[in-house]
DNA sequence: TATAAGTCAATATC
DNA sequence: GATATTGACTTATA
C-alpha cells in the first residue's frame, strides 16, 4: 500500500467510525444518510431564502426545478404574472417557504428609499391567492413566523391601504385587535389602535415604525390558513414577568389643569423652560409631566390633521 | 440637549 | 368585551 492509499484508508476508517458512532451499533445507515441530505438541502434553501440568488446563477435554476415540483401550477388569465416580475403566476423559487414574495425582495426595508428607484405599480396586491406550502402542515415556530413577517419589502408600503386591508380581514374573520396586535405585530392593542386609525405615511416613519407595517404587509400576503395558523400560535415565553410587574396607576390631569394647559397650548404649543417650570409648580407636578403634555399634544394634533 | 417618534399600558369610552 | 385615548417612558434624530 502506498502512502496515498494508506491515508485514504485511514480517512475512510475514520469516517466509518464516526458514522457508526453517530447512528449507534444497530442504527440505520440509510436513514442517517437521508437525514444528512435533508440537512444539506435545508442549508441550501436557507441560502436562497436568506441571502438570495440571482436568476443568472446556475444554482438558481436547479433550485427552481426542485421547488416547482411541489407547486401546483395553475395558470389562467387572471393569474398571469401577477407580480409583474416574469414568474407568470407562480412564486419564484426563493419563495418556497410560507410567504416570501418577489416584490418584497430588497436589501433592507429600513434604509432610505432610493430616489432613482422607479416605483413599481403594485395593483391589487392582496388579491393573489398565496399558495400554501409544506410548512403550513406543521407547527410554525416563533422564529419562523418572525422570519416570514419581517421579510424586507422592496417598495414603499401604502400604510393607509395596508392597515385598511388588515382591518377588513380582521372584521371579516372575527379576529379582534388584541389578538392580531399581540400575535402578529408583537405590539399592544392600544398601539395598534393608534396606528391603524391614523397611519403615518411610509416616508415619515422611522425604522421601528416601518417594521410594524412590513409585518402587516407580509401578513396580508399569506393565505387565510397561514394567517390563522400564526394567530393561533401559542406564545411560550413572557407573561410571567408581567404578573410580577407592579401595576402602576396612570395620572390624569384634572379638568382645571387641562383647561389651563389647553388654553396655553392654543396660543403657544411650545412653551419655554420658564413657563414649564411655572406650570409645574402651580400644579405641584414635575416639569417632565408638563413637557410631556405639550409633546404628546403636538404630536397627536399633527397626526389627526394628516 | 431638546424634540420627535415609537411604544407601553392604564383606563376611558363605545 | 373591544376599541380609543393618553400619560409616561425609551429611543432616534437634529
């Protein structure tokens, strides 16, 4: 035996030993290999789902083939290229998992909107029936849900329309704000109520504000079955520290205080330090309380005038 | 550092 | 019971 063969034999022996260790003495080698292949495929899919692949990439076509085997192809006139991206009625291959859609492809949804970028005209974005994929047949984990709902969008979202669509869906399906806010947005009912009544335009929102609308937008892209699945997902963590939290009472300005503050606000919505201090002393409150009153007033007045 | 925006969560209102 | 309002806190921005 020459050196090269010797090395190979040693490597083979080591590999065999490792496999045996992995599957045990009476283990099923074929099954182990199959599991390993599944693992590899998962990694393969992750590459496309998370990092993306260019259509000219040869692997793209390979993945396309693999994925389309599971897709029921249904083409009719209404369904021809609904995304306007050349996929003609079916999702691109990187959209195999529970709701990734082509017009959501972007580096980030939170970066500035490029001025040179031509806005795509997205008509009837939610009327396209979202295919139900394999993952809907099993339990969806919280990280998977986040991955789906936080998937970046390529274009500016029409916040008013998105919120309107969400509200219609909730009404139609008898789902209340609390459930939707907590399960889908991971926000409070009150917060959802505020933003859904008066959604700020996309351009005015900062990253965290946009993230909420990205979730709503992605949510609307899912099939009803997928939506219900997420809504009915049990939340495992949290809650217990909520019970430990001391309940604090919320201060409310008295009628008299409110009259004075509103009177000032009408003529000057930005009182200076001195006036704030004076008001705080008059009402035996902290300057921050007065400052917050004017801050909240200004912000909410601005919103309701939109 | 001041202000704006995002948010929570108590509680008022429907 | 569900939704709307709002005081106060946190984080981002100018």
